[in-house]
C-alpha cells in the first residue's frame, strides 16, 4: 500500500505569516512530488512540483524535498486570506501513477 | 490554454442504474486517470490508463467499474450498477510526463 500522509489540520495562521505544510510518503520508489491546492467544491490545481532533494522556490511558495526522510513540505510566505484552501500532497511512482494525501486545511486569518 | 473537460458537471441516478462519466483529456497527454472524492474526504485514486490499457487500479476499482478510450479523444468511466456509496465527485486527470491537470469534476449523486 503506497501511503501519503498529511496532517489534516485545520492549520490557522495570521495574514502575513509563514504557513508550513508537511507530507510524508511510504514508497521509496516515488519519483515526483506535487502540491495541489483545492478550494471547496473545486478540482485540485497544481501549485508546484519538485523532483530533486532540496528546495524549490516559486514566488511565495517553497517546496522542500528530503528523499532520505521521505518527506516533502510546502512553505507559503506572506500568507494571504486567498490562500485559505485545502493543500494536497501528491506523489507519483515510476509508473506515473499519482497518489494523494488527505489534504491539510489551511485558514489564513485577516 | 488547453484543459481537461468533463461532462456532465452533475448527474443524479437511481441506485442500480449504469452511469458513464465522460472526459476529454488534453490532446497531447499520454496518461489518464480517474479519481474520486467523497464529500469532505480525500482524493482517492481509482485507475490509471496508458497506451490504451489500464496501468494500475485501486481496490476501489472493482468489477462494477470500467474505463474506455473509445475514439482517441474521450476517456470514459462506467459504473455498471451504482450504489449509494458511489455518490462522490469524480475527477478526470491527464498528464504527458510530469504534473497532472484535473478536469472540473462530475458530481455523481445516487439516490
């Protein structure tokens, strides 16, 4: 069973703060790692992806990957109320099959 | 910008009836997926499809489910005899190599 685990939250941060979202995965053969954002009643939309160990930055978002620890995280700097959503961690294996975590619900309070 | 489209957006069906959910993936994509999300729960993998055959399926994807790519553009999910617990949002996704793009989903309600 290929598991992707996330803290379901809710995670609440004040506007302007850094939100930190964490994810662990069980399959050591996992190839690619993705963060999706899902607003209530909507489909998941891609925020960013990472393949290699280390950090990857895109605007206010930074993804961090540590394959040895089987851990991937997402940092959101200068959090805005519009960032309030459920954040889904997704992992693909070498067959390109994608599995999702349960998601972490983030609330950014003005 | 190319997108994955799904029809219908909402379907209501009686228990025991067959339903077909339709998806048009992005045209140059190679991998196709169906996911399900029961209200308030996680996105669950159902099946992946590559090179005109099922690549992998989850334990949810039992004999009541089937997928087809009948004409090179559509990708369908059929549920043969729907149960109440099949009520969920069904998402189709496709990708070429890397990130998957999702359709807007079909909300299936079984009554």
